[in-house]
C-alpha cells in the first residue's frame, strides 16, 4: 500500500462524542501508521467555551497514531468553513485525505477500506468521493462495495484531483441544474437534497456537504460506498448543531473488512434501487411519522 492518507478530525463542543469517536479510531487497523490532524474550532459564544475547553483536553490526551497534530482555531469558523479549509490544507499537502467529524463511530476496518480505495481509484477521474456510511438496506445480497451518485458526509475520503472541482458558490452550482438534473440529484424526489441546496441559498443552512455533492454530481462523478456500513453516526441525539433527534439512520457497524471493490466505474443500478427503497420508506407509516414528530417537538 502507498503512503497512508492523513485523517482530518473536526471537533467542537462535544467531549463525550469526541472521546468515543477517537476511541473507535484508535482500534482501527492502520491507526498506528496514520497521521491524525485534529481541527478544534473556537467557541462561537461564551456559553460554548467550557465544552470547547473540555474537548481540547480530550484531544490533547489522544495517543495511538503515527503522529497527532492539533490545530486550534483562534476564532470560530463554523463547521463548513472549518472542514473546507482543513480538507483543502491536507489534500494539497498529501494529495488525499480521510475526513471524520466528532460524532462518527468506525469499524476496525474503516481506515483500511479508505486507504485501499484511495489507492485503487487514485487515477480514476470519475471516482470523486469514498463514503463509509450506508443506510440499513433491505437488499442483503448487494456487492461488498459499489458506486452511487450521492455523497455521504459521515466519514469520507477524497483526492486533491477531485477536491479541485469543489464549487462553494451556490449560485454557480444552481445555474447548471435543469429539472431533470434536480430529479436525478434528489434520487427521484426521495431525498431532500435539492431542498438543502435551496435552503443554503436562502441562508437557512451552512452546509458544505450539499455543495460538495452538487459539485460531484455536475461533474458526472461517482462515490464508492460499502453495502454494510463502516460508520454509525451518534450525533442524532439532539446535541448536534445541524441534526435532529433521530434514529432512522442508526446502523450496526460492520465488523468485517471490505475485500471486494467494483472494477466497472458506473453506478450500481441494484444498489441505487435499494437506497431509493430505503429513502422512500425510512420515515415509516403515517402513525410512526406522527409519533416521531411529537417526540421531536417534545425534545425526547
């Protein structure tokens, strides 16, 4: 295997989540050979300062990697700008990067999967993103990994050659979409990706991830994904800045390495339909939706 990709970990004000995320990363095959860069954002308000300091203490006690560098921001960048600047810094230094946020629990084989895929598809221009999270799909006979159009931000990796196509300007992105593109982009209306674009444009969110997916989509790019998730997001507990209290995306983390990767660089039609089926039914029936809505309103 070629030089391992550096790991960028973005943290803010959740010490317990950060501790668990690092704990799982430490147990990864290749952790002790990997360089870890931890980007600590500065507090947005005085109310956040104590938790931010607790997070800094957690990361300063981290061991188990080839090297650890902590980057402490002197002013609050927010998640989007923090990720964009950190990823840009590392891809231009190393040519590739693995990206984690502070609420992602990984399989012991997640780093191995990322590094093998980064090496395998390094020169395949159409492959622009490697995701490690996957929904709990009903179809259990999918290949171990497959290509798909959408990009998941819950544990991912990319190369400088792909990140060069990242377009942060939402007006430049939206100008390139026609109605058919919008339908394809939103998985035939089964996922709210286009709504996220419009909400960003209206100043209602500050998502770097939806702009990254749009950039990939407009270049005709593909993302590699495992059929059994190598990541579970523990941020849907009401503590995240950009997430609700939610369980529909919980998964069991695969404890097996991904050994098979697709040779043909095209979207896997069966996987696409399995994902579309999950997205269609993820919120359950009407009663289940009402119960979820009431619980969210009650903060349960």
